[in-house]
C-alpha cells in the first residue's frame, strides 16, 4: 500500500520527478567518479612515479671513523639482498663512489650503469646528454658552477689511490634538487683501481686552500671532507671500487665495494617500511633510507588532487541540494490539496512527512545505483585516456555515491516535510 502510494506520487508529477532524479543522478555520477579517481589515481600515479625516479636507497653501515681503523669492512651478501628486491618487484641501480681531485679540489665521482641510472633519475633536468663512453662525464649543477664546467669542456681527475689521472669530456650538466648535484657521474667502466684495501680514500695533505675545513685540520681525508655534507658518501663502504663490466644490466659487481643502491619500490611509504623490515630480517650490515623528497612530493601531489576532488564534490553536492530542495518544495506546493486531504482523512503530519521522505529516498536509491554505474564508466574512460589502464568497481565509490545522494534526498525531504507540516487543511480545502 505504502509502496504504491510512493510510486504514484512520483509518477503523478513526471516533470518535477525527472528533474529531481536527473539532479540526484548527476550528483551520484560525480561522487562515484571522484571517489574512484581518488583511489585509482593514487595507485596509478605511484606506479608511474616508480618509472621516473628512485624513492629509497640502501647502503652499507660503515662510518668514516671506523673505516680509518678497521682492516676489513663488513661483508654484505648483496646477491641475497638483490634476490629479495627482485621478488618484490623493486628496480635498482648500483652506484659506486670515489673521490678525485680536480684542480686540487676534492670531488665525489659516481659510476653507474647509464640505463639503470636513467630509470632511477628520469626526473633530472639534463642540459646536453647523459654519458655513455668511458671518457665522458655528466656534472651536477653545483659542482659545475664551482669548477666552471660547461658542456663540451674537458676535465682532468687525479685519483688518490695511485693510478694515472683520468681525462674526461663533459657531455651534460644536470639539476636534481638534492646532493647529487655535487657529484660527477660516469659510466662504470670509467673507474679503475690500482690499489686494494682502504686506500680508496687515501690520506691527503691538509693544505687544500679551497676547502677551509681541511686547511683548518678538521678533516683527515677526502672521504671525511665530503661526508660532512653528503650522507651517501658518509655511509659508503670503504673498499676500493671495482669498475669493470660484469654483464648486461647493472654493470657494477655485487660486492661490498660499491657505494649505494638506488631503488624504486612499488607502492607508498608503507611498502618501503615493509621492505626495510624485510631487509633488517636478513641481518646484513646495510641500512635502507627512503628518499624523503620523492615521497614528500608524491604525498603532496596526491593530497592536492584529493583536496581538489573533495572541494569539487562539495560544490556539486551543495548545488544539487539547492536544486532538489527547490524541486521538492515546488512539488509540496503543487500537491498541497492532496496532502491536506490526507491530513483531513486522519493522517498525522508525521505520516505525511514520512511519505515525502520515502519518495525522495526512493529516487535517491535509483539515482545512486545508476550514478555509480555511469560514474565508474566515466572514470574508466578518464583513467584509460591518462594511464592506459582499466579500473575496478570500488565499494567505496558506491558508498560515496549512495551517501552523498541520500544525504541530499533526506535534506530535501526534511524541508518538504517541514513545509507540509505547516499546511492548514481547512483553509486549503475550503470550497472543495
């Protein structure tokens, strides 16, 4: 009985009912779209960011102080760590570190496979190109400014371990926004070793006029000098660098003599924390550190996207509520004789108000269901256009569409019921 009354009331005013249903469906579509996009964009963007930059680094736990006295550094089982990373879908790039002298100034020189480094540092802004030959080098903006380097110039690097100086051509200058701008990057075959043991960072005379700390006797070697401001060098292993290629992919040997391991971990900060725990369980003398600037940028971007979606959804909900409330109030005015007749036949004002609420709720349920389907389809189109990937229907999106739509319906129904409660049946039915 009550259900038939609700259906007849909706069909009795098709124009107003269609307007109300259209407004509610639009609200449900946008609610489902924004909810689906918020979840899909976070997942897809995290995946996309993993293709353009590293978000964590692993390095051996060895302090410069201990490297001065220890005869042998802690041995790291890198193949075991590499196997763990591969099982978790982590992309890596091995980076070896040395310190050389250019015009008497100590400079950190990093060697990495060009292909792997490009994957990990795709966000770098490179003027010129990345090095590929063994006599080519790419300089960070800071070190290039300090040494007056430019693309096409040549530099002479003197090594502290006794081998012959290296001649390199500067083929690119990059900006990264972090301490990598203080380094020179070369292909792995560019670094050779003439000595063994901890002589990689051999003692140097404390007479560098360009380095006040060294002149003042604060540092004993180039490693300590660079370690003061470079955490990756500060924690680098003290063994000499092996530089010869060992095969395709990463060319540096997986031994304890490379500086650090750049990683691109799928997922957000929780995935990095889980990987850190897994590495700690291996009981290897290494430490994982997230690259906070990458994670912060990712979180900051996602926060802005979610905030924008939330503000847009709020504006849509407010406008929809205004339109639906106006339609409901107009329908109450059109049906004032019908509602007055119900009250004169014994229906209480509460019963009349509940009838209006049920009418709006029924339209809200229909609008939420259809809006969820259409909103998910629209989200599929957007995600496919941007990320070329499919989306899955989200329960959270259905809950968002239903919650927002029913909220608007209940607000409009409450206003309509309040308006109907003020009707005077005797005055309205006078003369009928």
